[in-house]
């Protein structure tokens, strides 16, 4: 039988193959993602029977199952929730699956970095956005999001040329979020030593909640006071021109979500979501979906689901985020507050990948980093 930490390494490597090697073209990734997600309940059950994880972890499973039944009765159950539900089992198992990055494993990952680089370059030659910008086979914003995951993986695993590749590709992609996230990474990495005392007092959950509160306030202020004169900037000037229609629409949609929650906090769509984002857009007469993980999740799954999942996910981040790896967490937090990526609140392969990376990064500078609450 496979040792749990070796199984964790295999899962980590498999996620890398899905994200970075296999192009998301014509559903090519879908069967691999399904296989990965279906493996998590099996792994969880095996670890539970072996008593490697606590029976208390059945509580969030029971809660998520009950909420899934309620969403089904309401008619808002979507495949995206099923995916998050399956990945919850992986999140509850993550503590046991965290692995030591041995020299041999690190050497094996170099081959995946090489395959990923080849795949990236080929995709940039083949695929392009409607305005002509080259990109990965992902949607344009997703392309930047996965390139940033590759960037932090390359940094943590010691692949310097991988970081340089992402920086170069970001200039072709012209993704402001990707470029700003890389800048934030370097600012935090080299500036955190000046704020040691403050950082030591902050938990991942505190930073996450504070960030979402700030982005909500900023959305309300921006929508009320700032009016863009540029509908959508597509040239190189978009890097420095932040006041365009794209950002104004993002903040406006955030305010629509906030209004729907505060106007009727006990409504079924607030508690259990609208299901499809299209249902929200139709009901609220909005033009664009929320560009924020919190608001996007509230729209799809509702307040109860977000609270349940956040309690589990933020607890895991709390135990893995430290001064030694804060430069990776803060830009991840920035990404999830501006885009609908599933990095921080709702379980998904991306979240598990990030948790693996944070553990590895913490282990490099701390011989015994603390880990997730799911420990037996």
C-alpha cells in the first residue's frame, strides 16, 4: 500500500500535469479533473478507516451533504458544487498527504516543469484572445491565474527559469492581475522583514476577512465616485490605465451582490445561492458575473455553503501560512479578491495545490511548520 505522503506527492504531480501540461482545449482536462476529484472521497475514507484522520472531520462532511440536499430541493444544485464537495474530502485529508520534498522527488518535478514550459510556448503560438493577445488555451483571465500558480511553484521548487518564463509571457498576455501579483510577491518578499512584528500577529483568516471587507468598501466607493472614460483598454497602456470599463464593471457587480444580500439576508437565494451565475444575472438585471471568489461563491452556493467551506479552508491556511511563506499567500489573496478563482474559500484542486506549495515553502525555512486542524 502506498504511504500517505508518497500518495500526496503523486496527487501534487498529477495536479501539475492537469494545470500546466494538458491544454484546456475542447474539454481535454475534464476527464483528468473528474478522476482527481473522485479519488478524494476514496482517499479520505481509507485514511479515516486507518484512523490517520479524526472522526471529527465527518462533521463538515455531514454539513456539506445536508446543504447539497437542500440545494437539490431548491433546484440550485450545480456540478460546480459537486466538484467542491468532492474536493472537501481532499482538503480534510491534506494534513496526512503533505509530503517531504526529497532530492529525488524534486528531480522528478523538473521534468514536469520542462513539459509545462513546452506546453505553454506551444499554446501561446496557437491560441489568442479576441483582441489578438496570445494566451494559454484557458480563458484569458484563467490563463493569467494558472501562470501565476506556475510562477510560485517554480519559485518554491527552485526553478528560476520557470519564473523568468512566466514574467516574459505576462508581457505578451498583458494580464494586469498577473503582473501586479508578481510585483506584490517581490514587494512582500523583500519588504516583510520591516514588518515582522505586524505580520507575526496576523492569521491567514484575519488577512482574508480584512481583504474581502476592504474590497467591498472599495467597490462601493469606486462605483459611487469614479466614472471611466475608457470602455476597455487592450494595448500595453492597460498595464498602467486602471480606470477603464473593465474594472468599473467588476466593482459595480460586487455592489449588486452586496445589495442582494443586505436587502433580504434570509432569502433562499442568499442562503443557498442562485445555482447558475446566469440565474443571478437575470434576477438582478446585471450584465457581468462577480469577479471575486467570495461574491462569486455567494451567488452560486449561498451564504451557508460559503461559511461552512470557509471554516474548513481558512483553518488549514491558518496553520500553514507563516512569516516564512507570507510572500506567496498575500498575492494569492490579492488574486482571489479580484478574480473568481477558487484559491481560498471553496475547495478545489487549485486550493489543494496551493496548500501543498505553502507547506513546502514553510518547510524550507522552518523545520517543523504547524499543519491543518484535521490532525488526529
